[in-house]
């Protein structure tokens, strides 16, 4: 039996539990062949309980549509499901606490391709401290959530908000992931 990819209750991270509004589960196709994994919810995600709904989410959805992919055809989720206070990075312990939820979700969705959106998810899923901007677009084949999957190293869409020169690399990684997942 396939586990439910959504988390209804969880109190593993006391600091996050104390300030979260909602647990933010993944959105999109529950059997997608491509999963996009970000870092953690922000303010709008915390309020709505939906990942990537702020400006970064709009950018991500717009980029997918521009590339001919309906965002509902992919799975979009995060390494941790509760918003860290003041939008700080999730701590290693919080990532470890939430890794089981991410693995359960990826096991249930069972995508053949996973695109990481930025440093935190890349380091979490690769298990090594690489500099993402030096490796963006690279594809690694490795075991993730019980199966061998293709991991594409990508940038967080917010990175293109602050630095437009990063937009081509963001789009190239997204395009590579879409092609590998056979969504064209
Ligand atoms: S971040 Fe994940 S592990 Fe931590 S409390 Fe939220 S759902 Fe639980």
C-alpha cells in the first residue's frame, strides 16, 4: 500500500511548530514523473498551506508554462514543511526531522526525475556540500526514497528575482529536468 504523501500533524521541530500557521504539503500531480524540491515555506505558503505561492511560486509556474508544462503535471514540494522564523534557513536537525516526510512523499509520487531548487535541497538530497552555482544543470543518478532517480541540480526561482543573470541557468536546469522526465 502506498503511504499518504501529506502530513496532517507533526510536532518534531518545536521552534517551527511554535510559529507555523499551517503545515505545507506538496502540490501538483500525485503520480508526477518530475518532482521539484525547494527549501522551506515562506510567509504566503505558511498562510495558505500551499508551497510556492508567493512571487517565487509565480516565477516557477510562469517558467513551467513558458516551457509548455502545466504546473499541475509536476509535483512541487519542500525539504521542510513548516516555515522557519524570519525566513531563516532550516537547521540541519529540522531537515533531518522532515526528511522522512519528504522520502514518504517521493516514494508515493515515485518520480524518475527530481529537480532541486537551490542550495538546501541540493545538499540535502546529494548529501554533499557543493556550491550549486558551479554545478547547476548537472544530472546525478542516485538512490532517493528507495529508488534510483535522476537528480538535476537547479536554482531557486527567487535567485532570479535578485539577479537576472541567473535566469538562463535556472531555465536550463528546468528544461533539462522536463526533458528527462519526458514531459515534452
Ligand atoms: S518541519 Fe517537518 S518535521 Fe519539523 S515539525 Fe514541520 S512537518 Fe514536522
